[in-house]
C-alpha cells in the first residue's frame, strides 16, 4: 500500500481553505503553486500549505479528505491552529 496525505491550503489573506488528498505531498503542492493543481486553487491563489496529515494508506487519506470537506470553515481553522497556530507555510519545511 502507498502512503497518503490529507492537506489544507489557503491563500495569503487566509480567506479560503482548500482540502485535498495525495500520494506525493511535495509534488502535489508544487502543482498547486504552478497553477496546475486544481481550478479552485488557481482561481483563489490558494498555495500556502498550512496543515497536513500522513496516513499509511492512501485510501485513509481520501476518506479523511471527504470528512474535512464536510466541516465548517471554523472547524477546519481550529484543527489547523492546533498544530500550526501562526498559520505558517509548511511547504518550506517539506
């Protein structure tokens, strides 16, 4: 089984949140930064990685993505702030 990641991106003004899942986190974030990741992230310039979770199986990451997409924005922000209170861009530390 391949590992998987669930991640949350935001824009520089932190007005939008994007939730995704991937097998290769660094490569996927690079696609978002280059504008080829997803139409939503391109439209709203959501390229800052502010949260991610790692899973032993990609299927678990995909399930978590679907769960988080159903959460309210405030719930997602509270989750992010537990591990990243300053909302720093975590991509730089990958």
